[in-house]
């Protein structure tokens, strides 16, 4: 489901105090609140500082002998910035617009690389234990997306993800990697060089604290974020318990088109069950994948033109 924020597409500029308040809320977790609850409160109020002052009693703001949580959060943000990371909160104007519209939108993102407002992106995801045909499909899809100036999004896993990232870079295109660890970590180790290359020539995103290790739940959270960021998800090849399966399901919930290759549909009951859902397409050729993506671009162009007309009137 999409969420309609009570603020206007994020603030153009967010004060350091607002960023610190959001980080402090996520670190302190008043009343045992989860990150999703905190995000909802901040989005509703349009201010992390207002939520902080409402939920954290003044007597607890600066306990004797301890650093004030807001000051500690400010120091952390400065440290992350000094490490070369861009820190985006959900109130920031540069927070990805499409991602902000889904209910799993992370309250904070850490980035390395180039941010592109309104990034036209498509996820290309699939199995780690990919077949030769699956790798060929991922490579071909990524190359063709790049030729249409579309960003290739994947999760930096081995297999299909690696093939998609690699093909996009080799074609001189843009690729964005959403990782399931903190941005200071490299996982899997085999993709250390690719991790660095994407952060230099594309964009690396993490929704976890910078030094967070890989955890099972992180991968599903990462898949939800990937779906929210892009215009669509292409599932090249995946098993019954693949994270790509979860991303396909979440993309349907987000109202984003899902393109399943015949390779996926032919082997998986979950894919067959999705076939008749709205927005789900089955492609038996590269041309069919690109036809769906072309339709999305046409729709987006019409919407952009309509918005420009509204602004000019």
C-alpha cells in the first residue's frame, strides 16, 4: 500500500537538529517503539524534533554522566559524513520520491555515490544459484535498460544481481545497489571490487546502521526498499524461497509492475499464482520485457507532461 505523507514531498532542506532528532529517536526507541512506528510518527508530524519532545520526557534527555542523546546523534551524523557517506532522512527533499510513497520506506538511508532526483530505475533480481540462461537474460536485460537511460537496480548478491550490475557498468550505464548490511560492510566478500566500483560510478544504498552485519531479516527489508525505489521489478530466475519471490509480492502490494520471465513461471508455483494479478506480466523474450518497460516510460512521460501543465497554469 502507498502512503500519502502529510508534508509536501519532503522538505527542501532539513535542519541538522531535525536529522539528529530522527537518529536519536531510532537509537533510543522511546516506549520500545520499532523503526516503522517511529517513521509513522515523524511522517505524520512532519518533524522529528516535535516527536522527540513529545515522546522523550525532559528529565530523560540528558541523564547525569551520560551524553545527551541529541548531541550523541549529531556526533554520529558528523562521523558518518566524515567517512564519506550521505545521510538521508525521510524528511529530506533528496530522499527518493518513489520510495517515500511506500509504507516500508526506511526512516534513514546511507548512500555512497551519485544521487539522481526522480531516478528512472528498474530492479533486475533473481537467484544466487543462477543458471547460464538466467545469467544471460539478466545481462541482456540490464544492457537494454542502460541503452534506454534506465538505471539498473539490484541487491549486490552473487548470481543474477551480480550479472545485472556488471552488465550495466560494462555498458557505461548507471546501477544502484541496495545492500543488506551497513554501508561500511562488504557482503558477500566475493563482490568487494564490485561494491567499490558501484559506489564510485553508480550508487550504493543501505538502510541499516553503517557497521551493521548481515542478518536474515535484513535481506527481506532490502527487497522491499528496492521495490519501492524502482518503477518495476524484473524477476529473471528464482526459487520457491528466494528473496526475489518476496520482492515480486511486495512490488504487487506497492502497485509496481512485475515482469516474470517464463523461466521463473515455468518452475515456481508462487510465480504461477501471481500471473493473473494486476500489474504482473510474463515475458518469454527480451523484447517482451522491454515492451513492458517501454509502456512504463510512456506513462511516466504523460504524467510528467500533465504535471508541467498544472504547474504552468
